[in-house]
C-alpha cells in the first residue's frame, strides 16, 4: 500500500513539473459549465443610467435556496420589481436587473 501511495505521488509530481495540469472543456454539444451566460452589464453603460442611479443595493444574501437583496431599503427576491426594474438574478457579484429589456448589474454599496 505504501508503494502505491509513493508511486502515485511521484507520478503526480512529474505531471505537475511537466505542466500537464491544464484542463480544457471539450464537450462541444453541451453547455460550457465554466462560461458566464449572463451578459456583462454595469450601471455605467446604457441609456437608463439616470433612472438606475436611484436604485441602491445595500445588502445581499446569495448562497441559499432563496437569494435575497436589500434594494432601496426593501428586501427583494428574484422576480420582484423595484423602481420599474425586475430582479432576474442575485449572486455574490451583485443584483441583475431587467430594465426596459436591458440587463444591468448593480453591486452593493
């Protein structure tokens, strides 16, 4: 048993030394689990910046079955509407809002 552990450790060290630790996703017909499918959006872009500047995110609870955000002093969940924008996702990066068909991400302040 000790010989197997030593042998597998040696093989692992050799493969690390040779630089063979890179993993590449090759499941072409399936969705890539490492890709972020939400569009990259931020408050600084778009024509609705003035209206969105009234929306303040002050807290997030994102690592649960029911993620919540505190937006303008109100506790909101996915699907709620705030100041004309619909909450579509809450995660550790921030709150994603659909505002007039455009996706925006607001970070807590």
